[in-house]
């Protein structure tokens, strides 16, 4: 039986509802995808809790991979049986099948498994945005990456190392520290209560990092700002630890002369040209072995457990749902 996961109102994992779902006929310009794997990310949690509001009721999920099962009128680029992956809007991946605009589907090369693509599309396109648009990372760049053993952090570390950067990662435990090193971190600062600012200063001989990526939020952003050199960049990419307190402009400049970005994956992926360029780069990285490391694959109906594990920080790497 086909299934889908919906929420009727924002809230906790108790709002996730599993229901039967009959495959729908594609409309003009649409395809129907039968999922082989669906990515799970903090964007899904932000949608579920209402931090990023959705029209209700709504099916969650912003990335997946599978096989084209049917095509609607006007679809010329794809045919039933084609393998595809996607990320971004429209939301609705948490389902056995879904309708998707043909323009959002990225053809999957034969040498890239569906689970690897589903684990890497959102995080890979996010990494492309951060490493090219927000701050051009290359040889000589020193980057601070929080949660460097997590799904986004590990992929970002691998990609930054490929580009020639020196990576300073942070993790919450020694176990995760080893995983961060395997992902390419040159140095790892362990523990939520570690002397982050002091250790970064020591590692950079007092200079500070060129760029920092903070998906933790809460009170961490203020500490992250203090780790960056003058005229460096901080990208605030999430708030897994809770809301970010109000920021005083004097915390950024003029004395520090910092650039603070609050970039959106959804906004970046909304432009089709940018989306396709970034997706092609993700496929190139996957061929090099630079992609999301799959931590756990859950049955689609076990979505509540997946969300609980992600929110509690029990995941290491990327998480998937399998219909």
C-alpha cells in the first residue's frame, strides 16, 4: 500500500500522520516519481514545527530520488523508467509516490545510486551555495564548520577539503570527532562547552578563520562571530539548538568588519539555472566519493522516530526514509 506523511497543524512529532495514498495522474508538465529513497533534514523539522510555515495540511519533505512512473502532457525530457533525483520546492517528498514538475527533476546517471543522491541533493546544493556564492573557498582558506560529523557538516568538510581549505570542525563527542576527521577536518574541537574562541585563536595563530558555518544557532552564533578574522564571513544556516538571540550590529562591525549571511537553500534552489548548475556539481562530487554519508535508513512509517533522532542529535551523517 502506498503511503504519505502529512501534518494538519504545526507541532511535535505527534503531528506526523501516516495515511494511505493512491498514485495521482500527472498534469501538464508534471511527472509522477516512485521514490526509492527520501532525504530527512532539519528543513523538514522547521516545516513541521511551523518555523518555516507551510499551507496546511501538507506533506513534508524536500528531497528524494526514484523512478519516473508516469508523465503528463507536454513532458518531453523524461520518460517512464528514467531515474531522477530532486531537491527544493514544491514540498511533498514524504510519500511513496509524488507529482513533481519536470523542470525540477535531475536525471540520475547510472553510476550514482538513488540512496546516495537522496542523501546528498539538499546538502550538496547547500554546500555549493556556501562554498561558491557566500564565500569562495579555495587553497589558503581556513573554515570553521560546526557539527562537522552531521549530514551537512560532513559533506561540507569533504567538499571544502577538496577545494584546498583547512577545516576546523566542531563536534559534541569524541566518537563524532573521529568521524569529522574521516570527513576531512584537519582539527576538531570537541564538546559543547569547549573554549571555542580560544582554541580557534590557537589553531589560527590569533588570526581567526576566514569563514564559519553555523547551523547550531541559539547562543552559538555570538561565539562563532568571535572566531572569524576581520573582513571574514559567517554563514548562519540553521538553529538546531534553538532560536538565535537578537544581534546588535556592533557585534559585526565596524570594528570587526564581518559579513554575516543568512542564506536559504530553498531560495538558492528556486532559480532553475542555479539549481541545475549546483545539481550537476553535486553529481560530479558524488562520482569523486564526496557526498552524504548515510547514517540510518528508516521505513517511511517510522518518520517520527527519524525526526526524534535528528532533533536529539543521535544521527551521524545523513538520514533516509524508504517507502
